[in-house]
């Protein structure tokens, strides 16, 4: 995992390694709620309960379909986590996914069932890592609270995939704190911690997931689940957050295909914020964007032989570059500069029409083709020819 996001963090859901001595620090009883948003859209809601004996709760995830997640964890006499169990089901349907975590002093044993397929594995971890999924924030609350109330170093770990990532907390409460991941795997993360060490806001906008969780005074989770399901039945489901799509054209006898993920603006400022300046961008979302051509192409004076490539971008206020990279089939944050074929200048302009969902077009103009990239009120383009 490299860059600012873990691979498939939303699909695999990261697991938080939280705290080992909750009972020892007198963990108070908590009944909390979080609302998770992506731009203007509500993505999930959560209700959780926690005390010195354990944590349990319910989350309703809206995308791609209404999913209800039930979870529970038990603490031992010393506050260490003994077990954790989580199930997932579509609204009104049987459980389709189940994970069970059992803890020892130096490892976590996981049994994962997805439909009819069961997988078993173990992860080395000495601090009894607290399982936590990407749409659940009760575990972040517990981890941050324990770290800030401890006399030890202000930090904790997360179990992302099959490795432990470490976070250092900078700042104090009440107020804003930063969660810095020295390895750069998933971060930086920003949090606002109020009185009684309550997590008021958890901000992932500097990662590729872009979620923001806000504490709410109360949420009727069952009613929200019904509302989301009713929207689906009426044809108004939120659907995938960044659906996969393709742009295709025949240009002077060449088949040119762009395969890419299509994120939406959702009321956010895109360039300079969602897509930072001077940082390599995956040119879409999720898996790397791919260029597939059946014949040799030429961009300016740069030849691009027939084959499959990844497309990245380097947007800047001083000019944009399109990066054509030999590697392909990887996750979009796995960019290896050593495999670049070329970096090419893009023609960028402001347009009046607003494009809500990121769009790539391939058009043919005789023997010449044009790649166009449109999002928000920005359009970038580059011509090419077919040899």
C-alpha cells in the first residue's frame, strides 16, 4: 500500500487496531451516533454502545445498495479485546458476509465468510488490534480516546489488510488533532475531539476515500435503512460511488478504449481540493485508468506502441500533464514513475457547462483522434494520430 490511500480500502474495509487497556483507564459508558458523508451525499449512519465490557452497534451503508452491518466486541478483564464479530446483509435479505476475530497475545485469527466461501488467516499483532470497518467509527472513537487519555505515547495502530499501520496523534483536546501515518499508507487523517474526549468529526478528505464522519445527537438507524431501501425500490438508489465505465472509438482503423472509474463532484470543489495540485492523480477512481489501443499511436512526437497502459495526471495551476505508464491492471494509487512512457502537456480550459461525473471521451476526426477529460467546469484534452 502506497500513497495516501490503502488499496481497495472501501472494497476490503480497513480494520482498526485500537486499545488494550480500556477498562484500566475507566472507559465511560457511551451511546453515540455518526453520519458519514461524501460531499453532499450521506453514505452511512451508525449507532454504537460502548463500556468497559465491550462495544456493539449497527451501521447502515447506502452504496452500492442498502447494507446493514451489525457488530459486537468483548473486552477481557484487562480491557484487551477477546473477540469481535461483524455481519453484513442487504436490507430484508439474509446475511451474505460474516467475519469473526479471535485474539491472542501476539496475533489475531480471522475467519471470513463471503457468501459460501470461507477464508481463514492470522495476522501478527501484539496489541490486540480492534477490528473496525470503513463505514464504522465507534472504533476510531475508542482508539483516539484511549490514546489521548493514556500516559504513554499518543498513538495507536490500524490493521489494514494483513499488516499493522501506525498513527501518531498530534494536538490535544478539546480541539483539532492530526492522525499522521509515517508510512503514508492511509492519511493524513484529521479529527475534532470535544470535551470528555468525544470524537466530534473524523475527516478523510486528504485520502482517496474522501469521507467525513460527524457526530449526531441521535439517528433512527432502522428508519434510515427503510428510507434508503425505499429509494432503491423506487429507482433512486445511490448506486456505486464511482462506477466503472469505458470510452471507445475507432480512429483511422485503430480501436482505442479508455477504461476508468467515474467519481462525482457531489457539491465539492474538485481541482485544488478533491484532486490536489501538483500531486499525481489516478485520472478517475478505484483501479487505475487504462488506455488500450490496437494500433500504434503518436501524441505530438511521442510514439505509443499498440498495447495496454495506465493513464495518470499531474494537474497544476501552471499546466497539466498526462502521464502514460507501462504498468496496467493495478490499483489506482500504485503509481510507479520508473515505468512512465511519457509525460505530455494537456490543453486545459474553463468551460461553462458543469460536468457532475468525471467523463473521458475519445473522438475521431479523420486520421486524428482526441482524448478529452471533463469534470466540474474544467476540460483537458490532447490530440493523437494513428500510424
